[in-house]
């Protein structure tokens, strides 16, 4: 009975996890190896927990990081003039 409950928890294949995360299969393998995604082998196939996928999505920041703000020479001159 306990194994059946675990099977429901580990509902994502590597391919489905990659699609859900918007990453490649090799990236999913890296995330499993680094323990960022919780996985289990069931009937010879790697299955990934939906909870760990959701936690990874919430933890990562999507998109390109914001550009650093640099003051131009004119702004620096004005700031130092006062």
C-alpha cells in the first residue's frame, strides 16, 4: 500500500518534468543528480515528485537578471558638484 502511495507522489517522467520546467532532459538529469529534484526509480523508470518540481519553480527566478545600474559621467559630475 505504501508503494502505491509513493507512485502517486512521483508522477512525472523525466520528459514531462523537462516540459513542465521548460528545460532540457539533460538539465533534469543534472537537477536530479544535485538533489534539487526528488526522484525515485519505479519499475526501472525514473519518476520525479510533483512537489519537488513545484518547489524548484517557486525557488528559481525566471528570465534574465536585471541589468546593473551605472551612473554616467555627467551624473557623477553633478552629484559631486554639490
